């Protein structure tokens, strides 16, 4: 699973949340969790006040925005403009996984495999 900004914004700081339950379950199973550096740019505004988010991110493989051509092509074919969402779609496809997101409209337009948070 690769996590979009929405779940982090909604529940990244709440230890008794669905996001933290997913993180704990994945850690217990040895499942991989992913996100991207652009997502982190959207959610990490003051790390000194986001200690639980920082703890959560220790469980994630974080992917750099290094697939610009693929992302640009995805934006062009979908007619969308959100680079962060397009990057998530490209990375998820490469990893063979789905995106956990609060943004069904953009994910649908991008043709991404996703689940709503």
C-alpha cells in the first residue's frame, strides 16, 4: 500500500486512528508501506509539533520524485494537473500496489488503483 497525503493529514497525529491501526497491522505482518517525498512536502509543516507523524513515517519506504517523464505522461493522458497524485499513481503501478487516498476523483481520473480512506 502507498499512502497519499489525506490519511496523514486526517490521522497522522492520532495514535488511536485507522491509519495507526493499519501501520501496526502492516508492521506485525511484515508488509511494506510506502509514500512519496512530494506527499511528505504536503503534510510535514512543523516536524517539532508532529512527533507522532514522524514516528509513523519510520514504518514507510519513501520514494523520491524521480520518474518525471512517466508522471508527466500520466498527467497528459488523464487531463489532470496534480503532480503529487500522478506520482503516487506511477509509483503504485510500478510496485503493483494500491493507493490509500481521500481523493477519489483525482485517483479515478488518473486510472489509479486506490481505496478510499
